[in-house]
């Protein structure tokens, strides 16, 4: 049996193939998503002093989550006021809603200010699904508006995304 260090080296060098590579890739994506969500909240906490009512806010959220679990056991609910919005680029922010621990798939909201660009990017590690909730979104010549659903397949590239009026998107990746 190989050690974890040898497995990681094989993965990074590209000599690991098949199910072993897929399994390690999923584990790495899960670990990174968890680290990013924790560090994002920590980064914001370091940027400014916490509000005076922070403890009351935390306790209220715990009570809400307990009530949600009692009302709908076995489910998860993210309330509109919960979560942390993180800057992806100037005028573009995201709020992580869920990370599927089994697959590493992440579901998030993305808000773009009018005219704010989000740079061209590759889709590595899975398909990206995007629902335009409000506003408009343009990828090159492709124009989307509220209610439109778009899927970018694994290994494809998006042109730079721009919203003329600003937008709110529900995005799932992985």
C-alpha cells in the first residue's frame, strides 16, 4: 500500500489515473471548499471590529437553525441574512450556500454590479450551472436574462462575463 505522500506526489505529477485520481481530486475539492469558506469568514473578521450585537446575532441564528431542523428534519436551510459575501473581483461578490461533502459540488449566489466584469475562466472539475435570478448577464455574444439557465460543461471556457444592469445568479460548480 502506498503512503499518502506518495499518492499526493503521483497525483501532482499526473501519473495517478482512474478511480484513484478521481477520488483524490474529489477529496481535494472538498477540503479546499471547506478551507475557503472558513478563511473567507476569518478574512472579513480581521478587516474590521465585530459589531456590538454579534453574540446576540449568533445565538439568534442558532435558535433559527434549531427551529428549522425541528420543522423540517433532515434538511438544511440558509436564510437570506445568513452567510458571508466575499469579493471575487471589483463589483463581483459571492456567498457560499452549500458544499456537498460527498461530491465537492458548491452552490453559491453571485451578485454583479452594473458593468462589473468577471474574467474569462475555465471549468475544471465539473460542469458549472447558472440560473439568472435577476438582471442580465453576457458572455461574449451570449445574452442571458432573468429566468435563463446556462450550463458550461467541464473543460470549457467562458468569455469574460459582464452585466449591463447588474445581476443576481445562482451558480453550482463541481
